[in-house]
C-alpha cells in the first residue's frame, strides 16, 4: 500500500538543511503503515540526497531506495493546497440541524405535544455584539468581515489603517452601549392599565410598506394580549398568542386589527402592519371632541359617549382613552356597561365614531342653519354650519310628542334624584 509523505519543500533540499529547521509537517503515525515510515527513515539515514554544486548519480541512491519502498513525495504547491481537516459530529451537521437538536423541535415527542407546558427554549444569536473576524489588529479577512469577491476577483488579506480601526472600534462600543441602555429602559404604561399586562404599551410605528411608504407619524398601542389554544390531532393542544392593537396619528386617522402567531413579538408585528391597512377617518369638532352625543349597542356591549367642552379631558374606559389619544380626541365622556369584551368594545367604539353626523351633514339634510349656544356667549346663537343648497323657508315641523330616547340615569341626575348608595349610611364617630 502506497503512503503519502507530505513535505514543505523538495526532499533533496530539506535533507541538506541543519537539524534545527522545520522541514515537514507533523506525521500521523496512525495514517501511514509502519513499513513505509521505516523505509523513509532509512532513506534519510543514508545521508543527504543532494548537496549544493554536485549532481552525480550516486547522490540519488537514497531517493531511488525511497521510491522502491513506494513512498510518494509531493511538491510544495500540493502540500499547501491539501490540508488535513478532521471531521467530527459538529463539522458534519449544519447550524440548523444543531439548533434543532438543542431546542428539541423535532421528534415524536414534539409531534405529539409532549412537554407542551414546559418553558420553550429559543434560538439565540451567538454572534450578537461581535463581528466574526474583527480584532484589535484590524485585519480584513475575505469572507468574514469583508466580502469575498470584489470586481470579480477574490480579495486578499489586508489590514486597516490606524484611524479606520479606531472608528470601527468606536462604532462597536457605541452599539453595545445602546443595547445596554435599551435593556435598562422601563416600559412606560398609561394610567389605568395594570403593570402586569401589555395593555397601553407602545410598540412603535408600523413597518414601511412594499412601495417605500413610511408611517413615522403613527403610533401603535396594545389593547389586549391573550393566549389561545387549538386542539389538533397530532400536536394536541397547540398554543398561539392573539393580540389586539390600535394605530393612529393623532389627527383623525386610526384603525385596529388582530394578529395571531406562535410568538408574541411576531403577533405584535403582524397586528400593527395589518391595522394600518384598515384605517378610519374620524371627524372631530374643533379638533378636540366629537360632534354630538353617541349611544350605541354592539352585541352585549353598551357605550354612551358625550360631547364635552374644551379642557374637560377624557373620562372614559381605559381602552377608550387609549384609542381617543390615537385619534386626537381630547375632551369626551364615555361610559361602558354590559359586556366589557375588548374586541367588541373596540369594534363598537369605531363603529359609533365613524357613523357620527357632522354639522354640515345635518345642515344639508335639514336645509337649515345649525346653531350652537355656548355659555360664554349667553343667549346669542352661533352659526356652526349652513346648507350648501337652497335654504328652506318653512320651519321644521315638530311632533306633538317628541320621540326622544331617555336615559333614566341622566334624568335622575338632572332632577337630583340620583344619590350615592352610601349617602344614608350612618358611620361611627372617629
């Protein structure tokens, strides 16, 4: 059996060098047969294969003996190209295969839903915070920290200048400090939302669209995060995260959507990108409140909204306050009764505001001027809208019995009959 002896140069030249010089790479004894190694040692022990200035045939007797023992001598170019790389379990498998084994994403247990209530392990970026190939010396390694090809040719190993290396190190340090600062930032929640829920938390504007449009003036607020489950035949009880979000720019454009995914952050991203495609434009009176009182019932949810003067503020349900700020409403009163299902509440709220009648629409419908009485103006009316068509000369007919839908809570409050349940309670003197 032939054995390959790898040398760093021609064998005649290397055998003539002093004993202290490196002439060959490490020989693996478990690779070569014993007879070939002994024959190679014999060829070297017989003396130098060549000496400078002499080219007699007797000087190549050792080389002839080595060839007779079936030893192959490679040239220096082949020695540099052919490298020995031992293969193991980690070098045979790809990174995706190794992560699947570490995270237990495959197998009979995962298919049947085994361990579904255990904490799920996530894939980590092991190179986070560093660039493979970067060092303090500033070497540029093709394929690691610089592209392998440039202008159709393979780049060679180079080194940055001292000024360029300082700039690169400063940018890396700045990026790591930014990550540390973001870790220490506390999530600021709006008033009314519990500290243990995602409600009221901002997740930033939606992602840019496919045509390059951006939504930097929009903000996204989370209204509800729920864990939902689906029973499947193979995986059993499969968990997903359902997220309800609302988006708005504070200038009347707002919308909402539901996103569902296996991971929470994926559900946030899908919901906010979906909500920006279903926007409503809400008309506002004076850019601070609604045009008129709205009372509606959506399924089992009852919502009553009232127009308020400037400076009143928002006295509503916490979800309605969040949506009003996204819309741009600053003064309003709202009361929610019945079911407080968050999805029904959101759908009913947007349905009521999008179908409100503006002053101009009311003037065109009646053919009359729409006036408003304000406290600061006394009994003098203020015309807020006029009909675009011809003004009707005859007054609007009035019914003998006005068909007015009364809210008994408002009636009792107006007559002074509504009192607190604790008003008649006798308390002990303290």
